[in-house]
C-alpha cells in the first residue's frame, strides 16, 4: 500500500508548515493529516516545511532565498510546478528549480507527484551548511 501524500511530503505531528500559492483543493489531497499539523504558518513562524506552487521560473530564486532564511537548518522547501502532461502553461521544470536553488546553497533530495497536475521537488540546506 502506498503512503499518503502528507507522509511522502514529510508532514509530521505538531509541525508548523507554510503553504505558498497552494492551488484550490490542495488541503483535500492531504487526507489523514494529523490534526495538530498547522498549515497556516507564516514565514515568521519558522516553519519546518514550506510548500510553494508556481507556474513561472521568474522570481523563483528570490522567493527561495526568503524561504531559506525562514526555515530551520533541518527544514525543507517543496517547490511544485505543473507537469507537462497537465497542459497548464508553464516555463517551470526540475532544471529551473535547481538553477534557482543551487546558488543559494539548497540541494534537491526528492521528487514526488502531488496529483495529476502538480509535481514537487524537495529542497534542503546543503549538509555542510546545516
């Protein structure tokens, strides 16, 4: 049996998470999420997990820099963009995420499918900088 989406993305009991530009219906994809997980966290809450959704590569590096400053050293940032098969107009790709993230000391460690439209890449602070 496959794990629930919230488990794949690393949500944990008692966690404060920040959703940025999440599409309508995203919260319903997190069926079974423990009730003590806060999805309404702000960057000021030092969220352990940030999930950012975008269709455009422009401005991603600036956004990631803000997120990297907000998470704890062992936190994670998920960046989601539309899959090619979704037919949603986008200039995003895994390469675009890496191009924005690597100069900031963020590295990709995992890719996951969110749903039929969105894919996600997990970024963390480079190990030697934690």
